[in-house]
C-alpha cells in the first residue's frame, strides 16, 4: 500500500527532488502542481499541512513530478497560465504567456484610452496571437470604454487559433474577437482591413541562440520562438507592411527581445514611424516598443 504522505512531507521531498534536477523554482513548482491537483489555492496547502494524501493523489502527483523533472513547464503540466489576472489554457501548440508581455497590454490599453475622446471606432489587430492572451486581455481591460472596438487575432497555426478561441470562450469574449489564420499581416491584406492599432509578440529568438535556451523552452513551439536575421526577421516584415496597412495615425506596439531594442527602433525610424517609445520590463530590460505611423504620406 502506498505510504500516506502528508502535504507537508510530500512538498518537502518534491522540493529537494526538483533542486537535484536544477530547477530554480523548486518549492514554487512543487506547490503549484499540488495545489492544482487538489483544486485548492496555494495558501491552503499551508493550513492543511498535516492532511494525508490519498493513494490516488500521491500517484497522480508523482506523475506530475516526473514530467517536471524532465523540465516540462508547469503551465503545460497543469494546462493553464495566469496572465493579467486571467487564466489562459495552454498546451504545446502555443507559447506560454509571460509576465513581461503584460507591459505591452498595459501600454496599448493606455493608448486606446488616450484615443477615446477623438475616435468613434477602432480596429485592433494582434499578430501571432497564440493563446490569445494579448487580444483577450485587451478586450477585458477595455470593456468599459465608450468607443466601438473591432478586435482581431491572427496566427499562422490553426492549432494555436483553436486554443485562442477556447480561451475567448472561457472569458466570454468569443463574440467580440475575429480570429484569422495566416502568416503575419497576410490575413489583414486579404480582408482589406485598416488597423488603427497593431500589436504583436512575434518570434524573436535568434537561430544560433535556440539550442542554448533553458530546457523548458524546448517544449514550446519553435515556430513561435525562432527568427532569422539575428532575431529581427519578423519585425522587419511586420514594420514594412504596417506602414502601408495601418490607418493614417495608426499605432504599432511590439514586444522585443533582450538584445533587439536598437535594431527594432532603427527599423521603425527607417519606415517613417514617429513618437517612438521604449518600455522596460520588471528587470529593467527594454521589452516593449511603440510607434505611430507618420502622417507625411511616405511609404
């Protein structure tokens, strides 16, 4: 018969086990995996330290521990990740939403609020939408705004779009978002759309850096991570097409990699974007870049 371990005992053993496998967030991961399994908040693990686990709970938890020991991300094991205080379903078809991307959502939310007094309608496009975290969060953040907003999410992956649609259903905003399949801005061209705001967290890991990534990233879709030209391949395409497709005073907002702020900034300048601004993440690393389409008519 399986040993009747208590919550306290199994968390201690799991934390030590994870540390042996080089997992830096050993205690946190042990707690998140167990709290999700028991369907309780993490804080409630502490007030139930002496509760014995059933044989089934121990067996199921061990399966999760085995997966994490192989460096499978916690989000893929439990099936969701929190972003902007919302839960998003994730699997290996989509990139796991990161806290740094919240800066992009917050920046675009502020831009939309600033436009509310002089616009009656806006179209916001989220390229490479993946799980839909960005566009769905924008719908939720801007729920009370006075202007009409058309929300569009695009992705080259049908499997990713299926997850985005499921997340939109989960957060009761499916009727507010149009999801289109296609490469970068191609769906926008095909549907003759004229976005006022274009937002994207495109692939930006340089090819020669991909094999050196932390083991967890090997589980995430390579198509959502890797880019040629030292990581700026997709920025170049997005920015070049955006100068033609954005509305006259359109806004572009991009998440950028650790080493790409100068390259992306210069691409925006070369393509006549103005009022450029860079926002740092919590680690004081440049993470978001914003720009406005020039009104001088140059393309």
